[in-house]
């Protein structure tokens, strides 16, 4: 496993021309992304857990260079509640982004300054450090909405900056209108899609599911991003999926699309 100091040094030293970005997979659905000088962490899952099959690559205090910390929904491997206050102290410049429905509660319960916690939903946009973030509703098994506000507890993120556009799907299945909504965001340079699927056994145990690898392949075929990366596998033994069938199916069905299986802590460039 890569050492934390080497990973941090690689992120800091990564120099990117306009139209090119880089990402580092931290396991599960967690990514560090660099767009120009901006450092973004999406769903960083950094807390120890005896059920983890991959140990945290970084400690929360390591994220002192973070400009953004995004949490797609309030599950422990997406909004890592013990980690966020530590990150906030280490990185006073960082802004935290959550679904608007959760914003006030997350800020209050984690004792984060309200002005540093920003909410997004469909049509709600926030900007900071040269990066623009909006949300795409996510159907974590079901496309849930709050009856009083119409807001969504689960979202994916569209990030724009440095001449690039990225889609991090969060935890989601495919739902009616999803593809059309994403196409309205514009062409994607990178799509990060969960592939771990869902079934009755997991749902009965409280493990809410995502799209299957076949559904993720077809979503990529519709969106046609510059690069598609399968995610949300290998962290927990009971909720995983081999990414190789995703890659093989994509290569056969959409041979002109680019994909790769990410490796923990390894830099991947994308874009121009």
C-alpha cells in the first residue's frame, strides 16, 4: 500500500495544464481529484473499521490541502462523521458540500461552521476555489425525496473546473430521467460509477444497493464520457463486485469508450 506521505506529495506536486485533471482512488467510492490547483475529496472514507478490507490510505488530518470535501449522502462510508471535524480543523480553507436536505443537520451535529457547509440539489450550484459543483438526484435503490421540500437525501455530483466536467454518481441506481438530466449538464470528461449492484439478501439486511455493472456500462454508453471508471467495490466482503466483467462488457458493447480499473492511491490523468 502506498504511504500517506507519498500520496500527499504526489497530489501536491501534480501540475496540470488547462483541460487536464487527475484523480486518486482511495477505495470504496472515495476519490481525491485535482482540477488545476484545486484539491477536491469526494466521499472520503478515512475512519478505521474492522470490516474494511482496505485500510485508510490517509488520516483525516492529512487533508490540510483540501479545498472541497463532498459527501453524497449520510452513510458512514460517504459522509465520514468522525473524520469531517478533523478535516475542518486541518483545512480552514475547505468547504464541505452535502445534499441541501442534510445541510443544517450535518453542520449542527458535526459542529462545523454553518458558512463552511454548502448544500446542493438539482438546480442548486455552489462555487469555490475555481470549481463549480451541482447535484444530480440519486436513487439509492429508490429515488427518495423529502415530502415537505422535494429535496433529495442522496445525490451525485457534477464538478466543473479547469476546463473539465466530472460526474461522481454517489450511490445510485438508474432511474427514469437520469440520462436526460445528465446530458443537460454537458459532455463529461470523467464518470465515476458504482457497480456493486443490489439483491434481496443485502436489502433485507439494511444494505441499500446501487446499479449493477451492466447498468453502469449502459449508462456510460448513453453519456459517452471521455473516461469511465468503475467504483464502490472491494471495501466490504458482503457488498462488492469484481470490476473485470464491467471492463470486458464495456469493451465489447461500446468499444470506442475508454475505461480502466482504478488502483488505490495511483494517480490517473484524464482530459486533454
